[in-house]
C-alpha cells in the first residue's frame, strides 16, 4: 500500500504525512477549486440534464477534501460545494435558487459525504500515532507477516 508521494505506508515519513491536517485556508481553497473543476467537468459531460450524477461527483469531492481536514470544516466544505451544485447544475447560469425539500436533500447528502470523509480521515490518523516506531524494527518498519489486523 502506498501513501502520498509513493512512500511505503510503514515509513516514519509516510506516517507523519498521514497525520497532517490541511490548514483551514487550504481546505476551503480545495473546496472552491475542486467545486469549480467538478462543475466544468459535469457541464461538459452534460450533467445539467442529469443532476444526480453531478451530485455524486460533488459528494465524492466533499468526502475526499474532508479526509485531510478538520471535522470543524465539514459544514463549510459541504455548503461551498452545494453552492456550486445549486448555482451551476440545478439553477444553471450561476442562479442560486432555493427549491425547498430538494435542496435540503442535496445539502444533507453533501453533509453526509463530508462527515463520512472526515470520520474515515480521523480513523486513519488514529491508527498509528506519528513518530512511533513499530516493534521489531529500528527504522519504524516491520515485516508484512507481523502487521496487526
């Protein structure tokens, strides 16, 4: 299993990278930039006729961003991404409109995806504390046969 930058998962540097959280501004910037990129891809693919497909892409984006960000940012990231969905996919031409229960449902889906990504990220960060070496090796690695399940 490889983590960031092609590092093996059991090296100390990879463990520190897995425990690093994005700063607030970086997570929000990722939501804006990712929302714009997904919007362009969705419009080019014709998702304005199939808004559910675009919502799936936005939900995946929200989950991926929240993997490496603080749980406090879940609502902000979900709302930013919902604004892209409502303005460019549902409302088209950057028209933000409120559609009642349908918008609440879309916002709830994005909040759930973001919270799920945040929960998975928190679990991954809790698995191995940063800087701790695994028993049986001096460099922080150990053989695959001795890994805990």
